[in-house]
């Protein structure tokens, strides 16, 4: 229940508090698309936590008569972020009421392009929530509660709750995942077979610009979607199947579900009302090249997509050299300015 996250412990009355945390993005394998209530998922999801694609956030809080904040991205004031942060603070203040007595200066930077389908909202809200929970720990003298950090992160951006802990995270009630919840993500890395432990994620930057349709709008369009009920049922089933693949080291089964989920996500976009397409021609060209390469070489590289045009290439670390050759010889040409990001599985948010 949400009430377990309400701060009831007495706390200090400090004039000044500061915390700095970094949190990675994550890439969903079974996709979350559609929500209800206050940032609750219409279906459960499972994701790999990334390592290099992260947000680094420093928060400084000073005593004030009322809650207020300012936010800087790369050292420059970013007023366009204010509505989202204001909404976030309004959602979390009943759980952490001490924030009502502070002015917050939020300084943040990303190691990857903002709003390009690499879930910058996930890493940024995870980093911000980690900072606030660190501060709450300083005020109460108690150990920082990562579970509450995940809960708060979800209130800022749904998928952010999957960026706090573990290489593999499930978010959303799922019958075959004990302890799963719509309220926060849970670490299920203990079920990760050795073959997946060192998985790589190379992100091909097909389009680094702003998406034409935001994820928030896309989620809302699932409310009246003709295929929503079937999709939500499919997600539950696929989550059970992919968890078994990840536990048993079934790479072939993992590839089939991961690629199907990616295409299903975009199929939901293309069949909503209004309909829209976030993939680009180069996205499809890359997918075709990956399929061709996998068939010719048997190298177990596969793709997934987030809510954007960029392609995430997933593969075991021992195939990194051959996949790098594929990217340089055939795939980089499809990327904007031939740019791509080499990433791998990480373990979540850490203090700086």
C-alpha cells in the first residue's frame, strides 16, 4: 500500500542539505505501454539496467518558507522542465512532507542525448529520487530506503522505478513474480543466467532529436485502443516466458520474445487513434541488416526498440568484436552522424 511510504519518523531541522547521485537508463525487454491512476502500469514489464547512459544529479536544499525549486541542465536554467518537476513534487510531498520546507537547486546532466528514445526521463527521475531519499536519510538518521526511492521515481516517470537496483528489474503486478508490485520495481537479477550477466547494449542513434509524439501521449492513447486488452494479456504471458529464458540461458527464446515485444510496441503506436510512427526508414534498414547478419553468422545479436527511432543491439560480451565490425562496416551509416553508444548491463543508482 502507498501508505507504507509516508514518512512518519521524526527528523532533524537542517538549514542546508545536499546529495549527488547518478542513475542509469534502462531498456525494457517486455514493454510497458499504457497506464492508469497515478503512474500505474497497465501491464508488467521487465528491463535490463544500463551502465553508461546515465543522469548525474546534484540537489542542494536550503530552508525556505515554502517548497520551491530551480533546475539547471548542463549548467543552464531549464524552465521547460519546471512543469514536470512541479508535478513530481506535488505527488511526492505527502510521502516526504519535509520537502515543503525547502528550496531545491537541481543541477543535472546526461551522458546521452535528451529526448531521443533512450529514456532520459527514467534516469533523471531515478537520480533525483535517489538524491531526495539520501536527504531524507540525512534528516532522519536512517539508512536510505531504495524501495521508497523506486516508489518516488515512479511518480516522476513510470519506467524510472526500474533504474534503482539490479541488472534485471520487474515492475508491475505479475502472478509469476513473487513480490512484484505496480508501485515500484523489484530486483530479479538472482534469476539471471551467466550467459546474460555481461550482455552488451549498443544503441544506434538513428535520430537524436525530440520525438514527434511523447511517451506520455502514447500511453494515454492505449486507454481506448482496440487491441489494448489482448496486448496486456500478451505482456503478462511474455514476461513469464522471457523470465524462464533469462533463468535457463535460452538465448534463442530470449531473442524471439525481445524482438517481438519491440515490434508490438510500435504496432500499438501505428494502430492507435490518432496513429503515429516513431520508427524511421533507417530503423528498418538496421533491423533488416541485423536479421541478415544473424542468419549468416549465427551470432546471437538481436534488437529492441524503445519509444523512438533508435535501435538497441543486445548481445553477449564475447561477440563484441564481431558486432563492432558489423556496426562499423554496415550499420553506422544509418545513424545520425554515424553516432552510436556502447553500453552494457549495470547495477543501478549510486552516490557520487
